[in-house]
């Protein structure tokens, strides 16, 4: 059994609704068992649907669907995926 964690601690906005929507979205797309613990979503299951690359793509699709891809990005580390806020460069005139 494979376990993949998504750290969404920096996800802002309608937080409670976004976490619920993220967990539902991951459950629909991966078919695995999805649990939430604070600001971390954990997906457990087997097969290619739980590869780190596939889960990262699914999280990016979620951000795009909710029009958050310009504000947030998905970063992978050894243990989990993290949703981080983008550092926007200020334009100088």
C-alpha cells in the first residue's frame, strides 16, 4: 500500500471548503482512501494512481480548476507534496 501526503498549510481563502474540495477531488481521481489531518491530506491506495507524479498533476489540476494556479504552486519533497504560495515579483516602473 502506498501513502502520499499533500501539505496544504499555506492554502488560503475559503479554507474549510477548499480542504473538503481537495480531499473529494483526490478521492474521485485516485480512487484511494483519503483522510485529512489538520492541514494535511493523506491518500492511501495501490497502483499507478498513487504515484507521486500523478498526485502532483491532480493537485495542479485542482488548483487550476479553482483558479488558484496563479497564486499557488505544487512542490514535491522526499516525503510529501506541498502547496506553496507563489512569490510574485513586483513590477517596477
